[in-house]
């Protein structure tokens, strides 16, 4: 938990079974993801490295704010499932 008792987001996206829509990365949320939040920690990762948290509509802003406050958020894009080729 973070200071103030607010649960921190999941540090890894929960794995979905084959053919299942991946869920939001917010701890305890099982809602299908609608957004991909691309981020990196500049103290640990090279500038081109991107890690991904997934977010539902309800938690997109919360997760983006969490990453932005730390200087980690690089980009927010719509998440498409299944991934589109080409």
C-alpha cells in the first residue's frame, strides 16, 4: 500500500488465459483493459524501453496520474484485443 492507505496498482499486468481479454492493471480490478499506459523508470531503463500497464476506463486517469507523478509515464494509447496485425 501507498502512504495514506491507497492500494498501489498491480506492478505487472495480470495474465489472461488463451483468448481472454486482459484485465486492468489496477490492483483488484478485473475489468477488461481499454488503454495501454506505456512507461519507463529513467533510473532503471534505457530511454527507448517501454513497460506496459493496462487500464479500464474507470482507472485510466488514476494509473496515468500515478505514473506521471513519478515521471514515468511516456504515452497512453487505446488497447486493442486481440492485437491488430499490420
